[in-house]
């Protein structure tokens, strides 16, 4: 492996890719932490729309990920597509300052997710190509931690800045745009690694999107299937944050997002290292259990302190599953299908997120927050059961 110098225990390329995600999420989560309030209070959107917009946005991004992943594998390049994707998303944030109704926000959010759909699969493939197999867990963990660190500072900055800005969300969006430029600039430090040697490169580049990736990589389908089922109950964080309005005040939404993101940061690297040692299967099961605890706890929460506790467990759940899912996918796929496979995995996550966002939003609007959170707990439990059964039948896919 070229350039074995490390920063904070990971290879330089991993750190710099983490820096890209840090700046992008610092910028993006300033916006996302106040978006529920901006949509429902400033623009008058119903709670249903908050779940719908997040689910639809994730579904669009996830539909594009297998295509961008396939194209990246086809040309054997990653960096250019990733830079373009990040540039689109950052640019969109500037136009949020002009939005006058929630349908305009919907359109801009779709544009933002087009950028995400272009960048994620090539970026995740770059991570896998930058490290040996035994460092995948800690590498994805560090990357997700830096991503989450940005996501932690974003809501915190929003919480403290809003009073000084006179509650102006539009000025806050402008600040987020300028911070996002740091993500694009950080790519100067990222090197295109490519495959380790020419023998890893396919003799003939694929000319069509290979939907039979599941036949060629039978282990992979188990991960995709179980994560899809579990994802049917994974409510968008923006929707869950509306619980804060019922217990505390709307101004505490960024603060709860900060708590969630901080725990994500603190837990991601240790859980990634643990996955390298004991396998990703056990860590993901651990994460699924914490998701169930979080949803059930938030459904019953009636005080700001109890809600804070369950946002902490929600952060642990995310840290135990987010990067580890990508780790498992990278371990199962050949190098010429890395980006394609990551794209398929993310597509499954996105479509399940759409269902969870729409159904959760409807339940939240019609029957209250508790019904939506109980729905999430039920499907999380179902996903856990299926994951355990699959791992017993065929241990290979999830070891």
C-alpha cells in the first residue's frame, strides 16, 4: 500500500476524505438542524411533509448511487465524480436563502440529493481502495466520525448563532454555504488511489449496469435484504427531532441534534475498531438493539432529560451501523464492483428511508409521535430478527 504515513491512526487518504465530509456535514447540518422548524413554522409545512421530503430526497440519492457507482467502476476513476457531487450539494445551499415556500425547498432538496447520489459510492470505494482489508472497520469508522463531528458542530453553531441573527434562517443558510466550500477545497489533498495493480482491473470494462451483481456475490444480497427491512423503520432524524417541540421548545431542536451527533462522533471509531476485531455482524446486532430501545424510549419520553438519554442511544445505534454496513459490503465485493455494490447498498437504504419517512410522517401527523415511533420500533425489531436468522443460516455474509 502506497504512502503508509498515518494521521490519527488512519492512512492519509482516509483522513483527508474525512476532512471533506467534516466540512460538508458541518455546512449541511447547520441547514438540517433548523429545517424542521423552517419548514413547519416559517413556511407552514405539515409534519407529514418533513418526513416526506427527507424520505423522497434519500430515495432520489439512493437511486442514483448504483448508477454513479457503476460508472465509477467502468472508468476506474473516483475523485472527479465525488468532487462534482459535493460541488452540486454545496451550491444548492446558497439558493435556500431565496426559498419562499416548502415546495421550493423540496425542489432544492432534490438537487442537493442528486449531488449526494453522485458522490457517495465513488467516495466509499476510494476508502476501501486506500486501506488493506484489516483496516476497513477503523477507516470507515474514522470517516463516519469526522462526518459526524461536522454534523455535531453544525447544529451547535446554529443553536448559538440564531439568537444573534435575529432568528433569520436565511442568513444561517448563507453561512452554511461558505463553510461548505471547505469540503470542495479539501479534495486537493485527496489522492486517486485506484486499484492496487493492473491485475485487479477488469480486462474489459462493463458496458451496462450489472444487476446480476447479486448472483455473482451471493453473500451481498443478505446484507442488502436485511438492511432494507430494518430501514423500513428508520425514521428520518429530521422527523424525530419534532419530538422536541412536544416536550421542550422549538429552539432546542439544534441542541438535541447536537447530542445525537456528538455521541455518533465519540462512538464511531471505537465501534469500527471493535468490528475489525470481532466482526461487523455482532456490532450491527448491537446497533439494531439500541435503535429499538431509542424508538420505544422516545415514544414514552415526557421530559427533556429522558429525551436526551434516548437521543444518546440513537447516536450509538447510528455509530454501530452506519460505517459498519459499508465495511461489510466492501469485504464481500471484488474490487471491480466496489462502487457499484456500495451504490446498491445505499439504494436499499434510501428506498427504505422513503417508506419510513412517508409512513412515519403520516402516522405522526394523524395519530401523534408515539404511533410513528412504535412503528419504527416494530420494524427495527423485525429487521433484527431477520438479520440474526440470516446470519445463522449462512454466516459468511455477515461475519
